[in-house]
C-alpha cells in the first residue's frame, strides 16, 4: 500500500481487505488452528489433541468459520466410526508463508 | 518456525509470541491506528479525523493499550490548548513492513 494512501483516510477497499485479514487470524484460536494444520491434512481428533486448551464447542465453531471464509476445507468419510479430515484450501496454503511470519510482529515486544 | 515444531504441540514460546502479535494487531481498530500513524507523528485530533467511525473513548483506550504494549509513544506539550502527539516507537517502526503486508492475508479471500 503506497504511503499516499495513508495521507487520506485509508481507502475503503484497503480497510475491507484488512478486515478480512483480521477475520482470518484474530480470535483466540484461529491462527493456531491454521498453523497447526499447515501443509498437513489432519483428523478432527488430531487437531483437538494438538490444542488441549480449546473446548470442543469452540474448536468446531472456529473450524466452521474458517471453512466459510474459504481458508479451510473439510472432508467426511462415511466410515464407522465416521472420519472427518481438515486441511487448508489451495488459497489457504497460499497465505501460509504470511501466517508463518506473523511471529515477527510480536517477537520484539516480548517481556524477557 | 521449523516444521518439526508443528508436529508436536506448538512450543510454549511460539504461542506466547503469536499471542503478542494478536495483542498488537487484533481488535476493531488497533491495526488501523498503527497504519494511519505509519512513519508519521500525528496529533490526537488528526488521528480522530482519519478514523471518523471510532468513538473518543475507544480511540483513547486503544492508544493506551498500544502504548503499554510498547508499539506507540505519546508526547504531551504543555501549551494552551494542550497538544498531544502520537508516533510509533522505534520497535513499532521496525514492524511496519510486516503490518504493511498484512493485507496479503485477506486479499485472496475477498468476495468480488
């Protein structure tokens, strides 16, 4: 975004794009779900074990939100017991490098 | 972050750093405050005019939070009327390139 944008109130479009960024990464668990999936396809149970502090209800809700945003996809297998797998969509994998560098924003501000 | 980190529950330290990232950029207005300041020093009134949809109370509260996180600094001038200016700290300016590329996360997911 060129600096000239910044001298006037941020263009409407820029704000909407940034709001979409915040939809994808903000919230207590969304970013961690995305990074724990990464390039992998993971079963629901696997994701739950990787994120022991998340309640079932919250994890299911956040997975649904990320699917509706187009970042995640879900595949269900009609087996007994039923198997459900999650992975990043192609567009989701496309932003993985940016997600993997988000720690660079917080790192300088850690209270060591 | 190496992928081996991702096979086991994300290391404690990585999580804390990402939480700090989310502290800095999440919330309805924080990222917009940071990007509207950018490399500039701006008066409080100027910031308010750039962000007409923010209430006075919320803007003051978010500015305080960003100061306590160490991303912003405030300078008051004992003039009549009093003058207050805000700018990014040196560390804050250090993460500006990362903040300026956050739109790359949301851009592929816009409903055009």
